[in-house]
C-alpha cells in the first residue's frame, strides 16, 4: 500500500479524484486483509482449543471463504494507479497500461467468481482469478523495481529531484 500511495504522491495526483480513489482502494484492501487474517487466526485458535470452539472454526472458515471473494470486488487499486501513471512519465507506459487492464479485470473476475467459484478457487474462473492475483503481484514487483531507474532518468533530464 505504501508503494502505491508513494507512486500517487510522486505523480502529483494525491488531491485529484484518481489519487483519492487509490487511497480509498488501499484502505479497502487493508480492511479486507485484516478480516481475512483474523479469520485465519480464529480457525487455528478454535481448532487448537477444541470442544465447542470447533464451531467457531467452521464459522470462521465460512467467513474466510466469503472474504476471499471480496478481495477482487473491493475498489481496484491498480485501475486508478494506472490512470494516474498514463498521465505521467513516472513509469513506462507499458506498466501503466497493464495496471489499467489488471484493474479492470479484477472486479469482472471477482463478480464472475461470486457465482462460479468455490472456497478453494476451483474451476476455470478460479484459475483465472489466481492468475490475475499473481499478475497483480508481479506488476507491483516490476513497478517497484522500475521506479528507481525511471526516477533517475526523470531527475537527470529535468535537472531536479521530485521528492
């Protein structure tokens, strides 16, 4: 999240609509992650305690499975980030266009997954969702590895530093 918000800041778009949507999407992703992690802890703890607490494990697993689908339905972080990057030279245009594509695909596959995918992401849509999540992770790694080089190039061409 910090990297995404740093990109928004470096692009000078923090106060614009896309920057605010990116901040909102980041907050949503963090909230969903917190619930997701809490359900995992509840599953492990209630299974360890045993007895009547195993009911908590079952309820927590159902929550876990439901929250798993919300990740792609939360406001897509890469969509506003990609739109911001298309207006700047902060990162290569290819990465900006990929961010937009991945940002659009997230909610589409998330909605399709609500009605077609089981808790373990089985089937064709489940595989597509897993590939999309992996691609989003690879995009973040690629962007974070590319940013220092792009930043150095901008600084050299412009004769000033952006931050």
